[in-house]
C-alpha cells in the first residue's frame, strides 16, 4: 500500500535541526524530500562533531534520512531561477532562515506562489515572522531561557538547567509537520495552498500548559523543583543505594497500593491521605521516603514496586535506552547502509501505522549526492548541469 505522503514533493531549503527534523518525518511517511544545500559547505551540522563516521557527523546523520541532497547557490540569480523552476512542481517548501532572508533571495512565499499558487510554504524561525522580536536570532538554548523552560528546570536552589536535547527545535519541527499535513488536507478539499508560520517561542509557550495555568490561577511563578512536580507527590527521582530511580504516584489509588506493598502505616494519615495533602506536606513525606529508599538498590525497589503496578523505573543512560527490550521491540533503533559510513544506526519513527508504516529507504545523503539526478528530473540536460557546475551554481 502507498505511504500516506507518497506523491508529495517537498523542497527543503532548511538546515541544522528544526527544518531537517520536520522533513525527515515527512520523508519517513513517503514524501519525496529534496534537500537544498550550499555548494561545498552544506548543512552546518555536517561539521558539528565529533563524533564522525568516515567524515559524516553523528548530528547530521541523526535527522537527514529519506532525503535527496542537491547543491544550489541561492545567492546567484541562476540558483534562484532553478529554485523557482523546482518550486513550480513541488507541493511543499520549507525554510528556516532569519525572517527577511528569503525575501532578499527572492524565494519567499509571495515569489513562490506566483509560480505555484497551490504551494504550501512553511517558515520556521525563533520568534515568528512578525512582532517586536521578529529579527532576533535564536538557538535552542536561548529559547529554553526566553520561553520559560529553564525557569522551571533544575534544582530548587541551583542554576537554571538546559534540557539535555534541543527539545524546542525538535518540537517546532513536529508542529511544522502538523501544520503541513493540515494544509495538505485543506488543499485536497479547496485546491488552495497556504503559508505556515512556526516559531520556537510559540512552540515552547504552548508547552507551558499546566505551569502557565498554575500561574494564571495563583498569581505565583512556578519555580525549579528538581525532578519534583508542583501538583503531584510523591512524583520525582529518588536516590537508592546505588543510583536514582523514578517513582510516580499519580493518584490516590496508586498511593494506597504503594503504602500497602511497602507496609507503610501512613496511608490514611491526614497529612498524606490525599494528593492535595501530600503536596501540602511534600517535604515531610519526601524526607521519610528518601531515608527508606537508601536502604536498597534501584533494581531492588523496581522489583518490589512494579508487580504492584506502581509506576517506577531506573534513570537510564542512553546506552540503556537504545538497548532496552521495549525500545528494540518497538523498532526504535534502525540500521541503514550508508555508502561512506557503512552500516549506521539511527532512531526510528515513533508513529506506528498499521497499514502504512514509516519507511527507511534512503540513507542520510552525502553533500550534493543527488544533484544531477534531481535536476535532470526537473528538465535540466547534462550540458546544462555541466555549465551550472562550471559557474559554481551547483
């Protein structure tokens, strides 16, 4: 059966993480993704390392499968003309330059829709395409601070902590996928393309959910609580004899089972009998549990608690995660053949579709690997390509 996005052609002039993560997902779901890169340089992440495998960076390999790479100098008139020629035959175009850059290059939405009124054009940026911060550059670290995540991440009396992966970049890429899929559905019924404006700040603000609503209702700013939770107790990482493990007593029924399996006589204690009371008396309860959990190893506590259906588990490192039996069963680690790096492992797509599961057919491409193949498909002859190569356009 055809994949969901088979027949959809995506022109991708984005780079680094947000845009490439978006187009990787689209490629997994069947879209033909054409990755446009700077001649001789390519996506910045090609040089972000170590580690490298035969000159290919792990960072780049992680987000660029299921794409074809071409090189094109968009600062040249001929390069811009080629991009417009390609856009005429594409369904989606995506970019993540600083606002105003694509206008200067002549490849902004207005220019593209003149040659293809049905195009779906997605712009990704730090602060959005309008507003007082429109022109500010952005990186994930900056956005984690400006958007509030770092104000609620870290130990209570410690410094603000960056979440360990570029979560805001990745989340904006996921929202871009949602926007593009929605726009494709709209086009199927109306025949009209549209413009999509995704910002890292909007993405992060939308994630504040209960933290923002806690503020709206109380007037108090949420604070850093380590691994704790403002609304649920006990719900955090606890140190066992050997390492940390997670305990998530998410409701009063779990609390009763928790107390029963550990033979704690506080199940009906007025200070702890309900979640609201446990939140109120968090420090007293946590002090008691911290002392108890230091008496056994993390694995021993998990073996005691899991059979009683108490949500718990170790704080795994990355090697434990990728080798976890559930990770393997869910096929979240994929092995691919790469012409230069040999066999490489990348993470799988989490979307499980019963009829049209994601595919992993194209290795992360080498710089310009498909330039001739792709441009010939758009009507450029071998002589045209030789001329463009001599001029440094490709």
